[in-house]
C-alpha cells in the first residue's frame, strides 16, 4: 500500500503478518492520518510516526527483523511517535512468557504473562479502562470508557501505565513513555473512545 497525497502525517504501519491491517488503516485514515503499510525498514524511517499492530502469538514478532527493530529504536530516540496495538503493545516490553526465547523491543521494562484468575482465557469483549494518570493519548476520553479486547497475554502494570484494566488480574491497558504509546485493546474497534485515542495519536505526529 502506498501513501496518498498530503492528507496528514505519514504513519507507517509495520506489516509482520500478524495484524488486522485493514481496520487499522481505516481507523488511522478516519483520524486524519496518511497511513501506509510496509515491511521495509527504510520506508518506516521516513515516516512521521509508526504503528506496530498485531494479534495472536508473541512468536510472530520474530518476523520483525533486526533492521526494522533498529529503525524503531532510532525513532524512539528521535522522539517520533510510536503506537503499539494489542500484540504491538506487548512487543514494546522486554518479552513474553508466550515465547520466552523471543525478545521484545525492550522500550519498556518487564515481561508479558498469561492472564490468570477465575476467568476465561482468551479475554474477548468489552471492558473498562481505569485511569491511572493523565496522558495526551487519553485526552477527551471518558473516565468510564469501555474498549474492545481480544488477548490471552498482558503486560504488567508499572510506571509506564496510564490506564489499567482488570480481568482476573490487573494489567496495563494503556502505556506511555515519552512519545511511545501502547494500547492492549483495539482502538479501531472501540467506538468513539477508540477513535478519540487514534485522533490523539495522529495529533501528536
């Protein structure tokens, strides 16, 4: 998919064969961005911002090659906005128990873990976000917002957590460190609050 002509910030969507790319493209386009899907690290390096989507097994992130990882880290260092969605949020951490030998990007400390407690796994459906602190990614989002989840593993709540969700255990629903953001849910499938989050991200680009 190639960029269009000057609608808004150019947002690279990393394609590693593990995401619902069509819905992410539609969501970002509706939010005012000029998204394009790519597997090419050089193309990602030219973007104003980057989104790492993803659903499924953490092992799928092995397809994000070392060259792409280097570019993503360079974008973090350059303070260009980055958004991880679902598996993409988990990729921001050091790794996951789901594939213990596969390293994450390591932008955030900690490892993702299997949801536990007296709950059905995977966690599929709507759940609440509990605000922990203010963040530009949540500007204008309802304090009692419901968002759409589909996942079995989650990231630990910690210093980077700006909103948490409880399902068996309490985990990171939204994270931020600098201009790196992550959401465990699917904003493109989460109604007006989800679209507000995407618009907030685009406004930061």
